[in-house]
C-alpha cells in the first residue's frame, strides 16, 4: 500500500519571534492558518497572501488590546488610544 502526500507545508509564519501560523499547499490551493483562523486561496492569488496574513494578525492584536483595556477599566487612562504607553513605578 502506498500513500501520496496531498499536503505540503510551505512555510511557518512568525511575528516578533512567535509562531502565529503556517501555509500549506493542497493541490492547486493554499491553506493559510493565522492565529487559528483558516483561509483557503487559489494558487492564482498567491500574491495576496502577505497582505491577508498581516491584516489578520493586526486585527487580532487590536482585538486583544481592546479586551485588555475593557477588562482593567482603562478607558480614562492614557493607554486607551492608538498608542500603548507603558507606565513604570520608580522606587
């Protein structure tokens, strides 16, 4: 009995040294998984992969930031904005 490999791992996707997903080639399709969100693209749209991955990751980071602000009631602090400001307590 012989098995033919249907999928082929093309690459892993890293962001700031953290593994966030991978790209597989399945026949004439690309299967992309970023932060547990699967997406399939045809081989003709290969040039769109980089933009899709960056947008999915950006949306995930913004969503986590909003959850963090809401959980700790930081709406009136300087952290509630487009830029994250880190406060440090000096001794």
